[in-house]
C-alpha cells in the first residue's frame, strides 16, 4: 500500500514542499530546479504580440456599434470562411461563423491562421457592412493577409461567403422610406 506520492522511477517517496521550504534548495539540486523555464526571446515576442492582438481586437469590438443597430431588419447572418494559401500539402480550411445579432458588434475581423504572421489578419467589415446596408442577401469576396512572416509578405488569404436574411416587412418599409426620402427631397 502506498502511503504518499512516490517517484515512479526510483520508487522512493517524493517530498512535498511547504512554505517552510521556500528558502531552501531542493535535495540534490539548487533553487531553480523547480522554477519554470523562461521562454526563448522569439517565442516570448510572439506570445506578447498574440496577447496584444487579442486586447486590441476586444477593444475594437467594445467600441464598435451593435450589428442590430447598424443593419435594421437583419434577422440572420452567417459568414463561411475558407482560409487558403497555406502552402503545399496543407488543405484549405473552411468554417462558418454565425452571429448573435442582439450582441454582435458591427465588426468582422478574422485573425491570420499562420502563428508566425506578424501584424496580419483580415478585416471584412467594409464589404460586409456595405452589403448589409444595401440589404444584400449574399456577398462573396476574398481578402489577402496584410501581415508578414519574417521578412516576406504573408501568403494567406480568406475567401468568404456572407449569407444574410432580412425581415421582409422591415426590408420593404426601409426601401419605401428610402424612395420616399429621395422623392421628397426633389
């Protein structure tokens, strides 16, 4: 029967460290044996950049107006994204984003899928918001990543298909309001 944790390799009991052991060296080693290793500089830079990108994206999402306010009559929205340009031997990756209209920001940012890409990503906001503003039900497009991998431009791209559904009654009223507004100004 085991009375406590054991070192599996030697079968000897392991020693749990308590707060009393904080200033002492571990048996058979020095203080830093139990300390986590520091990341190498390049990995640390990539990690910091990734964290910074996430913070910036969340800030932009908080500041953006809500999608339901910017696209009245919109009842459903999804965007099918296909990431391409990953190089030989890598298949294109496709996924669908569906949006909760009551809480979604009117901002459509897609991160670059290359973990080595710096400053990249895809902003689909201008074409998508333009299409929603004119109440288009479908929009197809492609964007190229604007980042770099080392010293070269990132080769990734995103093809997208936006599919939207509008409340026909609201859509008709909105279109009549536009024609009434344009005829009354003449």
